[in-house]
C-alpha cells in the first residue's frame, strides 16, 4: 500500500464510501484507426480518485490498496456501470474498453452482473470491450476462458493487453471472443529505430491476423513510430502522440476528427503534431493518468 495514504485510518471504509458517493472519476484515452481517415472508434477507460475538493489521485495511489483488500471487483463494477450510463446518452465515441483486474477475472459472478447492467441500461453489449492483461489471463487460464466466453456470448469484445511482452504467454490469443490485442509498449517505442522490434511485431501481426484478431499499438508518441505502424499495416494506435488522457465527459461528447486536423480552441483531442508542440511539463502531467 502507498505510504502517502496512511491518513486513511480505515482504508476499506474510506474506499467503500468513495464508491458509494461517486468520488471516483473516469478519464479515458482515445484509440485511433490508422487506415484512411483516422477516427476514434474506441477509447480506453481510466480511473482517478477525487480527494478533498480539487485533488485527483492517480491509479498508483489507490489501486494497490484496493487490490490488497480484495476490492478490485467493486471498483470494476462501478466503472462498468458508469461507462454504460454515459453510453446510454449516445456519445460520438461508440465503444469503450474497460480494464478488468485479476480479482474480477476470477469472480464467477461478474458476467451475470454485466448481463444485468446491459439489460438495465439498454446499451448494446458490443459497445464494451473488456481489457485483460496478458499476465493476468495467463495466470488464471480457466477463469479467463470462462469470463471471455460468458461476456462474449452477450456480445462484448475481449482485448489482450501487453501482447508480445512475454513469448510464453501468447496462448492467451486463443481465448474465446478475443477481438483485439494491444502490442506492448516496449515493442512500439522501438519501431522507428530497431529492426528486430519491427520483425517481432510483424510476426505477432501475422499470428493475430491468422486468428482474425486486430492489433492496437500502445505508447505511440512520435510521427516516426506512427509512420512505421502505417507501413506495416497496424490497424489502431494509442498513446500520448495520438491523444492525451482526459475526462470521459469531454471525450465522449466529441465527434470523430481527422488526424492532423488543425486543433480548434474547443477541441480537446490532440493529434500528434499538436502534442509535440505542447510544453514538456504538460506532457509529464498527462502521463500519470494512464
């Protein structure tokens, strides 16, 4: 647990109260399609915790506490309910990916909760993609298979995060209803300068393509990497060079925009060149949201 949170005299009660009183808040980071006109067909949901009136705690300050006390399924349920509530109002970004913790992967009741929430919200289940970390899915193969099959049968998609980080974990690609893999940032960051990284990504792309799975490159931060991704036909990209994390209330209300378009004063979606023009401190401030 984070020592900075030692003032939480009763962490469980504090965090349960935060969930009950909606003290958590949703941010997200759009994912861009790289073929043709670049639009944002999906966004990854991120979470912060409001403390006092203005402070926002990054995930690293509270997720370890939730994990320690076995409370991650409660947070994952809150996130899902809030995302469905926003989707019910018809945001322009039509699909959101939600990270599921290892504790939620092991929770046999979560698929039923998802089914009930989808029915209550009247939001199509395919508006949700559940994002499973490759290591978590590999550590709980039976639970991951059961979860993927259950949510997939309802229409939701499955995304494997951290793909290619560990050659021995590629069996997660064969889980039911996997629609996307997210290439690990250690591969993406080196694409512009390391031909070995390019060769590994091409091999992973062939493996995914053979199974009908699309690839998302994460940690895209510069034009050179983006150009290489297009050249090797990666379909989607995410990172600070595409769009910085921001409030879901802002992103979900914006129409899809062309990549490289001039940034208007009202727009908060920042294309690569706009991001490269930002001051260093702004970029660093944005990083802790992911």
